[in-house]
């Protein structure tokens, strides 16, 4: 276990330094040394997820990230950050599918159904964590607040899919839910432990308001 912790520390150090390849290699060594650590599996999944994002949602890396998050939950079903990680995997997969549909100009039901499925799975994962409380004493950050940000972007993805499917009323309903999720909450995420959280919340809220304005314009409001 000492070796696992040492490799975990090295992975975190490399992540701070911005060397994602070295960070991923270190987390993989940590998981080999301490295969029963749900914390290490979470960080492994997180780094694989970051790699997938840099590759534009590469499916193989998303699968690897999901496998690590699922292993973390097998070892510790209460690992809230692993649940959030799984939600993020489903969201990125859904966003990638939407981007591909837009590039093809294909908004058929066959194209939109898997997008809605991924977005709903992401929403369900995030929502389950919002119901557990912030748990700052456990994780050092407000995990419920992080999940609310995820919930808002999942709702935005559902809105995009609804709009592309010709249902503007449903799209606006999803956007209104996203606004309610974040509007009164973004400032509460301003914590000393992670100054990125309020930035991410306000960025998500900005994109949601942008969609709200677009949908209002579409119906001449």
C-alpha cells in the first residue's frame, strides 16, 4: 500500500505540473500496487477521462475511465466522486454523439435517441449525488455542488437534443430546470480548496442563459 500511495502522490504531482501522460502512468502503477483502493481507482479514472477529453471524446479512453470509476464504486459504493465521474463519462459521450450528428446534418430519431440516453444517464448520476449533501468533511470539496454543475450541463444537452428533434417547448423546459439548478447556487461553490468551482459554475450558467436567449428568439419573444 505504501508503494500505491507513493505512485498516487507522483501522479498528482505530475498532474499539477501538466504532464498528463506521466500522471496517467503513475496512477496506473498506483492501481497495480494497491488494487483494492477505491481512491486510486477514482484518480485513475479521472486522468483517463481527462485524456479522453483532450482526444475529443475518444471512445476507448472513455470506456477505460468508466471502467475505473465502476471499479472504484465496486470497492466503495459510497464514493461520490466516482459517481460524478461516471456522469461525466456519459455526458461527454452524449456531447460527442451530438457533435457527430450535427456534422452529418442527421437529426433523425435514430441519431437523437442515444444522445438522450447518454444525457439522461449523466443527469441521473449527478442528481443522485446532489441528494447526499456537500460532504466537504469527506472530500474536501462540495461534491453536491459539483454535481449540480454537472446536472445543469446534462440538462443543457437534453435541451439541445430536444431542439434538434423539433421540440422547442421541451428544450426550453430543460433549460429552465438548468437555470433553477445553478442560479442561486454558483456563489456557494466559492471555496478555498478549489477556486475553479465557481468559475465552472458560472461558465455553465452562461452557456445555459445563452441557450435560453436563443430559444426565446426562436419563438419571437
